[in-house]
C-alpha cells in the first residue's frame, strides 16, 4: 500500500535532512517509500535485520516527522 505523494515527499525530505549516511538514507527510503521488509533489505546490504531496526530507531529519534 503506497502513501499519498505528499507524504512520500515529506518523508524523503526528512530522510535527506536528518540522515547523513548515504547507505542509511537508501535503507530508510527502501523502508518508508518502497515498503520493503527489513529482512529483504538486510539481505541486499548483507546486514542483520537487527542492524536495519537500529538504523530506523536512531532515525526516528532525530527526525520530528517520524515521532
């Protein structure tokens, strides 16, 4: 299920503004904009799902739009 375009735009802007790691920005976009599951992203980046979860948690702590 895709979100309305204005929400995607807001999410993408927040990711660009608050996430300084290119890898983590891409991971967050795959989660929030493309709805990929953590497990699939973990496979793509050769990371554990727990690492993906940590990236998301840290981002949620600093990005007001995700609080």
